[in-house]
């Protein structure tokens, strides 16, 4: 398996979106905080102003003429009402005709005298403390003249500031709460929006190595170009693999004809000669030709199996029957050397697999068994069911594994140390392993009791 | 046996014809399907050797035509294609068996015998006096006593019994019994001849004689030639 080269990673789209949404949420929450705070400040201030105004009015009601002069009788409630709200200090001043009638003389009047109809509010400083002042003016009729009078009522702002701070805290909590809620909702919304993407990615990843069919997942519009490109790519790959297989088959043909000519002529020369030297030479020639043919054979088979595992044609087949067919194929060869097959095939043992690959694997195993069996020995072939698996067992009475570890033997081109006189290229077991891996199965080689080799091929039963 | 070899590569065809002739077979050669059709219209053959890739058509179509015309001559396909997928379809198309090039002639012989046996033409019973050799059943009967022989033992006996009186050297016997690449010891033939002698010891009609320095031959002990 080739590893995918490390790719430069662009930031996650989902994350970018989420960060952007969170930034917006933060901004809005901030604005919400500012708005709530400003609004509560305004409400608090106008409430306070209203109280101050009411107090000033009450005092103004007490303005009257007495003996040609303006006097004021301040009702108790006028100042008491201000004390009800907070412990802030209250100051007042009543000005008649420019002179302070009563109250705190240093209390600063407004810059512009208010109209009789309206009350003005302003902030000032009195005795070093910030105060809020309400001021109104009245004209009182005394002895035929109207005397202008002003009433100022002031209160320190500590209570007010406490209210403002409380309101600010509340606003902050609202802002944070809003941000948190927005955050959660945004994260959820982003997740949901990207769900189709994750589904498609998951479905592509779950594809087997064999699967070159077009995508079946519904694609969001934004992914359509990508999906189409992927489908086209897979179609091209499929076509390439098919062409490669054809090429492989043609290569086989071209290689074998000249080899066949050489071999036939060598066999003929050997037949015609009594000379041991010549006979030995011809035999070596034939051996060399067979080795070449076999190498080419297995290389091509290896490549073919490799390609086929990218495009397996799965079907349900009876592994016992397939084994039987392969054994039948090798019977004439075995018979030549009086090697017998003892077959115990369980019928109806189905597996799901690629017929061509499985047949190739079985051929390689049985070919090995026949090749390495001495004359007049027996090869046992059984197919059975074992714990959810279909197991094919082949046992020969040949020379065994020669001390090599079975693992080594299934590496390409490594052959046992005891088989130099038998023609083989060493690819056979590697091919079997490849097929077995593609089918989720297992192949185990071990020395058989007494002598020979035991091969166990297990595949998941269908 | 009469073979028809259908193969487009002339050099290969010549080498195959030559090799098979050494075994005493008669081999006709057709270089393409048209020539093959011509042969089949006028002559009978015991077996067809068919190269599946021919210049004027796919051997499979030729096969299908033969089968449709109910021509039952057994066919062994010579194929260079190694893919299992290709081989499977050959049998479906009507071939009796196939063998890959380069051809091992011992294997070809074994497959021919098996195919002919399946077609019921395998019966090759040799009778020499009281000895009856049945190659299909691999038995030797002397009178009422029957023994089964192993494949190689049978081959040794068959070669000698087919041409009584003819001497075969050890090499010649070796070539007719073992494949070219079989790893057999030098005295393997001696061993097998010994076994065959034991099997036919009870016969009053034949004996296997050692011709010192030359080889072996089967001789008739009774008056018949």
C-alpha cells in the first residue's frame, strides 16, 4: 500500500465559518451590552429627574405673597420624597427676584433661566460633590407686580451611580449570556450544515480498494464539480486497468512462442541422442526454458491478481467445487508420476469472492503440492467448514519447507533451500497471499506430520 | 495416432510435428482455420491440437462451429495466454483440455490419454498369448489372474509390448516413460523393469529380456511372432 503524501492543509471550512460567526456574535453581544447599559442609564436618569422635578414643583406650590413679600412654605413631603429613593444628600434653593429666599445659597442656578412652563435639568457641583439639579421658575403676583422666582432642587448622584453600575453588570451578564447561547447555536448550525460533506467523505473513505463505481451519495451543489471529477477519474482508472490486463495477456503470448520452439527442439534432440552429455545439456536447456516461462507466467499472474484486487468481481461460489475443478486439472500431471489425490470435498461450502483470483491461488497451491511430491505418494485435499470459515487443506508428502520459515517463503522470489532442482520462480506463495489478503482470509503453511507440507487456506464463509 | 495440429507459427508447428512423430504419431499441420476446415472435411483424426490465437479467427469460434456440427473429435487447445479467466472459457467453448506453451510433451501425452479415455477411445488392449494388457484399466491379466499396475510400470510394459522383439535402450525407455524434467535416478528404469517382470512372471507367453550393453526387449516365448 502506498501512503498518501502529506498535503498542505488549508484551514477547515467549518472552523473558519464558526470563527466568523462567533466574531459576529461577539460584536452583536457587545452592541447589546452597550445598548442595554445606555438604555438602563437613561431610564434611571429620567426617573431621578422626574423625582427632582416633582420635588421642585411641590416647593413651588409653597410660594406665596405675604405682606408685600414673597415667602415659601416648604411642605415636608417635598424633600422627604427624595429621601425615599436613596440616602443621597438633598439641597434646595429658592430664589426670589435675584435673592436667595431660603436654602443653600451656593447652589448654582442654570446658565439660562428656565421658562415658566418648563423644568430644566442639569448637572453641577455643590460642596465639591457632583449633583443633579432640577430648576423651574414661577411668577408670583404680589401687590400688582409679578415677582420672578426660581426653585432649585439638587441631589448627589451616589445612588444613581449605584443603579448605573448594577445596570452595567446586568447588561454584561445579558451580553455574555447572549454570546454563549449564540456560540452554541452557531456550532450546532455549522455542524448540521456540513453534515452532507462528512457523509460524502465517509462514504468515499469506506470504499473498498476494488470500488471504482461512481459516487452514489447525493452531493450538495458546491461539491458537484469535485464529485464529477472524481467519477471521471475513476472511470479513466478502470479503463486503464482493463487495458493493462489486455496488454498483460498479449505479452504472455509473445513471450511463449519462441520459448515453445526452443523447448520442443530440445526435447526432440534429447530423444534422438544416446549420448549422456548431450542428453544432460538438453535437459538443462529445457529446465532453463521452463524456468523462464514460469517466471513470466507468475509475474504476469502476480500483476493480474494485483490489478484484479482493485476491481474484484465478487460472486458467491462453492469453494469445494472450485477446488475439485483445480484438482481435476492437475490429475494428468500427477498421474504421470503416480501421485494420487485423496479428495474429501464438502459440498455447498460457499464463499463470496473473485473466482479468477481464488482459482489462481488454488492452482498455485496444488501445483506446488504436485511439483514437490515424490513419485508414488499421495496428496490429501480437503474442504471443510470450521467456525464460520471455509477451510481448504492441502497436504503433500514432499520434501517439506526445508527449514525455511513459511513467512520467508511467501516473500517474492525466495524459495526454499531444498528445491533448487525443481523449476519454480518463487512467486507462487506471494500470489496466494495477495489473493488471501484481498479476500479477508488467511493462509498458513506448516510442516506436516512425518514429512511434507501442510497448507491451510481459510476464507470467511458466505 | 492421427493428430491434426492447427498452429500459425510455422517454426513451432514444424518442431511439434517432428517431436510427435518420434512417438510414432502421424501429424498433419494446418496453418489457419480455413486449412483446418479443409482437412476436417476429407480426413479423420484421433485428436486435434488447436492454437487458440490464429490469424483468420479465434479458435473458440472454430471450436463452437465444430461442436455445432456435431464433430466429436477431441480437442486439446494450445494456449499462450496465462490468465485463468481465459482458460476457463476454453472449456466452456468445447475444448476437452488445454495445455500451455511451451508444451511439455510428457504432459501432452498424459492429457491426450486422459481425454481419449474420457471419449471412450482409450481402450487399448494388447493381447500377447496369455498376457492381456489393458491400458485403460491399467491392468495386466494372465489367464484369470489380474494385477493393477502403476502408471509408469504400465508405460514400460506398453512400450515393450507394442513392439515385441524390438530392443529399447535405457535412454529410449526413459524418454518414453518419464518426462524430460522428472528427477529420476539413473537406475530408475531398472527398478521399473524389475517390477514389470514381477508382474508378468506368471506368463508363459512373454518375457522381458535384458540385452547386455544395449537395453531391454519383450520376447514371445510361444511360437507366434
